[in-house]
């Protein structure tokens, strides 16, 4: 464990997904304006606070500005703006511990200062309400990735847990991917259907990410990534950030969740609505105890992504505070050193661990920034006024 801790002191650990802002809103009865930021000590029911972030050697965190799929149109846009505001207020509340990061250089600068570099990721493309203008404004407000869908289709992209409608991406969906990359926003393919993954990769001109998805060959769950898609990350330069949620780690847990969803559907509830789904969970658990996922199984996913995509294309996205269920050994944000200790025990080198911890995500973020800058330069050149022709008789 000492070797793992030493490594994480020197190389930034960048986690791809944490839902703390939505939990804080929920604890204020859904009123983002009343959210309290009591993160100085552990709070019962939360996975995240400042002491545990420090104990876990978290160097950078993507805070999710999540919006439920049940919100649509203006309501979804308002909610995502409120979540951006809430997350930014949370970051500003603790300047000694957190620092807003908008670029890869910011991540390294904030990490070097001993604070947690704090980035924003929007979960659910329905939050742009079909508007590229809203998408661009999210980027202007600090959002550095957007998950194309959550649990339901957006109308222009199919989700992993909904009935396919577009067959992947519509023409507008392809435009969304292109525009995200043009402005420098990472395309996040967690939660989307395999066809959406493949078609987004067809369009992508720079790296994509999976902010919190594991390997489907290890656990056959809808949010996990098939091997043919993992293979394509090698050429794309993208990163699959392995998640810790039991239903995406353990096949037994995935089967248990499938049973819960089937029971919800039998009762006439929408299994995609997490509030309704989890309302019957305590009753279901009494008759069907949930199996336990383990840290070793998470390491198995990390190993598998490395074997299929390569060591330069794997990262971590715990999804803490986005689930009530946790994996044994990875119960909260303090537990990352235990995972790295397991990987070092399995023979991972220090350089491979550094790539997993954050080096791969930083490279993808820098590639997105470079593509943005190159696109802007190309646009500027194409719109520049042509040079005036020399006057007759002028010297040459």
C-alpha cells in the first residue's frame, strides 16, 4: 500500500465521474439554491468529502452535472445550469482544497498546489434540448465532457437501456459529436448503445472517452463496452474509465439488477426511472439478497481493457455518490490506493499505473484542446478576406 500511495502523490489520479453535486441537491429537497457544502468531515450516506479525497490521493475529479432523463426541454436546460452553478459554488467554497480546472494544464497546476483539480462533466445529452447553442454555452461555463445519453434515448442518440430508435446516431447526433470535438469538449460514450458507440467513433476526429464504464466481456451489463469498441480506442486515442458500481463489475450483481428491473416492469414502473426503480429495491432485496462485487473484479476489468485496447487507453471512473451500492474494498473515495496496490501486486509497472491514474485522460484532454485550436485556426483562415491585388505598375 505504501508504494501505491507514493505513486499517487507523484502522479495525478483523475477520476472520471462523481455524482456528489446531485446528491447535495437531493439533500436540499431538490432546491439547488439551498444545497449545503458540509464536506469538512464524513457525512453518513455520502462517499465523498475532503478528508477522504485526501486519503484516496485523488488529484483531479470530474464532478458530474447530472440531469435525470425524466426532465426534458427547458426543464433539462435549467437543471443542468443549476447543477453547473451548484458544482462551481462547491468548488469555490473550499479554495484551499479544490480548484476549478478548464484545461489539462490547469489539472497539473492545481494538482501541484496540493488541491483536487475540479472539472465538470454533463451527464445526459437531453440537457442541451436539441440545441448546439446550448452545447456551446455549457462548454463556456466549464463543462469538459458530455455523456451523449443517460438511461433514455435523447431523440438523436440511442441509450444502452432504452429501445433503439435511431439505430445509433441520427444525422443531428453526428453533428453533435462533430460540434463537441470542434469546441474542445470530450465525447463521453458511457450509457449509450453499442451502435451509438460505433457510429460516434466513425465520426470522431479526436479521442472519445467512457467516463464510467467497464468491460462487457467481463460483465455483460448494458453500460459496459464491447471488445470490438475497446479495440477501436487504440486508433482513436480514447480512454475507457473503469467504474466501480457492482452491477457493472460483477456478473452476479448485473443479473440481480436485471431481475430488479424486470420486477419494476412487471409492476408497471419504468425501469429507466431510477427513483421508481429504487423505490422497490428494499422489498426486492429482502427476497433476493444482493451479491457482493470485489476490488479484485474491478482489477480484472482494468486488466481486460488494457489487454484489448492497450495500456494507453484505460482509466478510472468510480461513479461514487451515483449509487447506493459499493464494491467491497472500494467503498468510498479514500480507497483508490488499495486498487493500485492490487495492480502493482499483479505486476503493473509504475509507468503503467501512472498512465491509468491520469496520464491517459490528460493526453485525451490535450488532444481535444489541440483539435479545438486547429479547428479554430482553419475556420479563421477560411473566413479571412483575400489579399488585395497589387496595383498596376506596382513593384513585385
